[in-house]
C-alpha cells in the first residue's frame, strides 16, 4: 500500500534506537524526509547513516535533549515546519512513589507531558495552514492499564493523554490528526530495565522476570520496533485521515479490556 506521504517531512524525537528508531525507519521507507533527535550523538549519527543507506532519503541528525527548551529550539531550527511529528522521550525510571520528591515528578512531567505539548504548539498551526499534519505521541500501555512500578510514567503520560483528547477534535477538520501510540512489551532497552526492576522487587532473576512477562502475552512473544514503527507509519498515512484522538495499543493482545 502506498501511504501517500513520500516527500513529506518528519521530526522524530528520541530516534537513535528503540521505538523512535522503528518509527523513523518505517517513515523513511515511505519516502519521508527525516529530522531525528537524540541525546547520544554517536548512536544518532549511526542510525541516520543506516536509514540513509537503506532508504536513500534525506536524514538530518540533531544531537540534543528534546526535553529542554534549548533542545527543542535546535530540533525546530533543523525542521521548522514538519508535516509529521513523532513525540518521544525516554520514560521515567521505575520505582516506589515514596522515593520520589517534587523534582523527580517535575522531570517526568517535563519529559513525558510538557515537551510533547510544546512541540505540538510549535508545529500544529503550520500543519493547519498546509492542510496536512500527522502527530503521533509515543506514550505507554500504562495509560490503559497502569503498571505499579511505573507510577511516574502512569501519571505524566495520562496527563498528556487527557490533553490530546481535547485538541485532537479541533484539528482534524484541517486534515491534522493527533493520536497516541501505546507500546506494550517491545524489545527495547527500556523493557530490559523494567525486567531488572521487577526482578529486584520480587527477588528473582532477570531471566525469570522476562519469562513471566512473556508468558502473559497472548501473542507469545515480545514486540519488535518494526511492529511498532509500522503502526506509526500507518497513523501518519493519507489513509489515516479519519483517525484522531485515539490510543492505539501495540501490545500483542496483552490489554484484557473491551474498551
């Protein structure tokens, strides 16, 4: 299927590896010109080179911390008018809420709620003027089924979800959609860190924690960044213009609810 977005431009945040990389790669395969960001310059440049080699598209790498005003300024200077915005940032650490002070909470909110909102504010009006825009926020399955050790993520990402629910209904008439993509257990560094936290809390090995989690997934496996990136690319497609304000789970059937 031709997604109809060849030649469009995309700003993909935190894209040197993991979920962001999966999204960037799948967009590039559709002919989308990329600006990708991450804090680690070496890994970011390696990913940019990999994507260029496979797809031949233009890839601009901006090494910055997207959760800071300076980082966002650098990213937007490189890509001031994206047609596609993929918001992503590393999730806050797992743990016990009793250990988190105000500063820890504010850092989580800055990264996983306020940064996406700032980037949307900076880009959405241009999308509206051009009558094309696709905004995808990478959040978490925890907004549908909270995970006890991920309280910071549960709170910050749920705040973003509530904000998006309102604004997405205002932009869609201009062919600008805003959706949230919710990863379940996808093979990333983040997932491996969670296994370590669970293993420590339960007094079991990391291998046992991994096996327990996999046994709970109806698909019988962990997802890949390819699975996740393909879903992102579709939400950014011409064909997805009637989908907005949604929370799409990519979790192998893990979420047990009907709604």
